[in-house]
C-alpha cells in the first residue's frame, strides 16, 4: 500500500508515519516528488489498523496497490523516474533520447577504442561492450573478463563515454562496480533473483533487459526485486521476445514501450539489434522505437562486423550508424524530444 501525504506535511509528520509503520514490521520506501510525498509500505496489512495511520497528522489518503509490483508502479510514483548516469547523461522523462552503442563483445583494446571513438563522433552518449558474455554454446567466445573491463575503462578515459557492461555472476559484482557506470542484467538473467537483489544493494544504475520469453509483468516484477533492496536507478530494456517467427532472431515488442510507461515510472529503452538479429532491420526498428516513446536505444556497432566474434550479423557498420543517428534526430523532433 501507499500512504499519500498532504502537500503541507512536515518532515516530522512524515517521520512519525514511517516510525509507526516500521513498528509493525513494514518495509518503507519513500518517494518525494515535486507535488507530494508518498510512503510505500511493504508488509502484512493484517498487522495494521489502517484507520490509525489515516488519522496521523499530514496523511492525505491510503491507497492499496493491487498489482504484484509495488515500487515500480505509477501508483507509488506518478512522476517519471530520471536515472542519472553521469553529470552529462540522464535517462528518462523528457531528457534527451540516449543512444548507447558499441560492439557486442570487447574483443581487444584496439577494437573497443576504435568503436568508442566512432560511436562518440556519430552521437552516442554511452558505450556498450561485454567483458563477460553469456553464450548458448560453451565453445563460443566467452569474453575477456577483467582484461575487457580495463579496456572499457580506457575507452571511457579517452572518449568520456560512460560504460554499460553485463554482470553474469554475483561473485563479480564488486569487480564490475569498479569499472562500469551502468550494470546490465541480460535477458538470460532477468529472473536470477539473487543477482537482482545484489545489484539492488548498489546505488549504481542498472539496465534490466526483458527475458527471452518474459511477460511485461515478469519484467516489472524483476525490477521490483532491485527497487525493494533500495536501488531505484533502474532502466528497463525491451530487446525482443521469442515467438514462432523464424525470419528474425526475436520479435521486437514495441507495444511494451507505451504499456510499460503506463504501468511504471521507470525509463524504457529498446535494443533493436537483439530484437531483430538483422542489421538491415535495425534502422527501421530504431525509428519505430522512438516514435513509440522510447527514452533511448542500445545498438550494436562494430568497426568490422564481418570480423566480429559475436553478433556480427546484427551489428551496424560505423557509417551506417552515423546515417541512422541523422535520421533519428528527425524522428526525435517529430515526437517532441531531442537526441
């Protein structure tokens, strides 16, 4: 449930409500917006007489949240969440549309530096690259590990681009937190609840990808795990789901963008590279994603896709990426946003 405080509620009145709820064993999550303060109370309502809370000074109303996801819901927080990545980059609400780009995998120092430079020149605001790679085959390239993280850090130093990279194992969380600006939880780990709880204990931004066959509610419930541990810096990513269609790698569910924005206050970006698996479909789906309301895009760009150690077929060449950015600027203007 949520307790909505009056606009005139004082700090001491808010503290009193929090104290009373904690005494009954409720977990408390505070959302202080421009117009109102909302107290999210997670716990057993049978232990509480709601009227006693409703009578406390400063309380406007008590609203039960019937959905299984509480903290990520619009009921808990009406305003759009803005996730700050760096002093220059924030994602969500009416911030500039964010373009995150780079190769699927960090294959070497020269490759990631070259990729970082070309995507920065074209207009990307963050660099993606996997140092640890979850692969369907145990014989496929698994990433360079900490060596790859060091190369990403060097690319950030040279270009100023914040780094987005994927976490696979709870044992590596401190290592990734040392190097990454945004920790990505990939589709295969969307319901790795122990991993979600651990990144929830950090304050570092988390990019949570939708699972291969996950419903929107399951995605939001996974985000709830992260927020319930205290980390509200979560960006959701639609990256396509598995359907019976075989001509594309996945089916990019653009319905998810406006629907998630109706249900949740969290920002939503789209990964059309994984969503299609075909580089020549990425441009059209990128534009469609912005038209549907996405707050950003995550795109695979490789200096030489034909030499890529993973996902070369869906990676854009630098010149194609640069052309796409030009076309996306026009779409952004058409939907009242900036790129």
